[in-house]
């Protein structure tokens, strides 16, 4: 395991890259996608001139980047094009024929993104994991990121020496409600006590206040928590995958004509190596934390 100092320095360096890299290029890897003309995608904009993308607010690094605080965005401004999901969104838009100025961002709370009903977005990007139950109400694209659930705890606490999932059962663990992180705690770890919070910020605050012993989040978020939000915390380790690999996908309205086109765009971005390059630029390596067996 890397020392806490090295891990902290690595996070600071990664965030520095995220804060200075432009991530603004929207040039597609190849011109256009057959069968995906703007006017045939059933977009919110009847004329098909604008692509509306939803994101949670605050939009946190390293998924969204930069220090911008432009109303209504509380931390990162998605219009910056910085951060992994943000940069990826503009790559997808470019392949579909939209320039940066033709992309509109709208605030949608995480838990609202996959609920039944009419959607205020054409697609949504904020670390939403595919789940069959969610897919009953919305469409999911193919994967743009494979998830490692990760444990964060305060330095010097007994839980910080855990090396296995079994060793976590005697602690109080928390996560944001409605997330696969919360599911992992309940279904796999099964600790003596677990708590859920309306936002990840509240879960992080509970950790700082000592109300819980650890929180479970995805790996990149874990490094943001320890590098920026709670410097007295450390990444304890990645949690072993149980069942099919978990992945993040773009969320779209159920039955959207845009879904297959987003899938085609992602296929191109994987094949061209663009997704791997974006992940290398914005996200920590999976090898940056040990696996808790």
C-alpha cells in the first residue's frame, strides 16, 4: 500500500492536472455517425440544434473539473469541459455533430435521474451505475467506466488497518442513499450498523464527525474525499467485485432514439483509445489502492 503522504501527493497532482487541463476539444474521432442525424434523435429541442445534458449539483472532481463556481453550479461548472465525465460528454456530443456551444447543461439530482417519468435532459452523466431495476424506468448506454467500490476511513482508527471485507463487519459504515455503494454495504459487507445519507456530502460529514467509521464510494471519488474534503482520512482499499462487473452508463429517457447513437459514439471512443486517454488524464489508476479480499 502506498503511504498516506504519497497517496495525498498523488491526489493533489491529479487534481492539479484536472484544474489546468483544458479538456475543451470537441473534435470527433470521425465525422458523424450514420443514422444519427440531429433532427431524428427526438431531443428536447424540437429543432435538434441543442443537446441537453443533465448532471448532479455539486458536480465534483475528478468527474467534473476546474474551480469554476458559476451559478447555479456549486463546485465545478460543466461548461468548462474539464473532468472525466465532462470531457467525455463533449466527445460524445462532437461525434453526434454538436459543437460545444450547442450543448446545454441542466441540474438534475442524482436520485431523480433514474426515476420514472418525463426527463429534463437528453442524457445524464453523473456516475450512475447500471442496475436492472433502474433500467425499467430509463435507458442506459453501454459502459464508459468500470467501477471499483472503495472504502475510506479516518487515519489512525482501528478500521484503517482492515485488509479484508470480513474485517469490516464490526464497524459502522455509510454511503449516499440509492447508490450501489449503499447496496454493497447492505448486501455484501453486512456490517453491524449502516447508515445512508441524502447526499455524499452528508456521508462525508458524518465520517468527519465520527458518526460512522467509514464510507463507501467509487475509487476516483475516494481520492477526492481524502485529497480535498477530509485530509485526515485515507483510502483503505478497493472492495472485491461480487457478481457482474459494475459500470457507469449514460442515463437516457426510456425508449429514447438517442440511446443507440450514444452507444455507437461510445464504441468509437473506446476503439480509438479516447476513453482510455481521458481516464488516464483525469482519474486515478485502479492500481493506486489495494484490494480488500
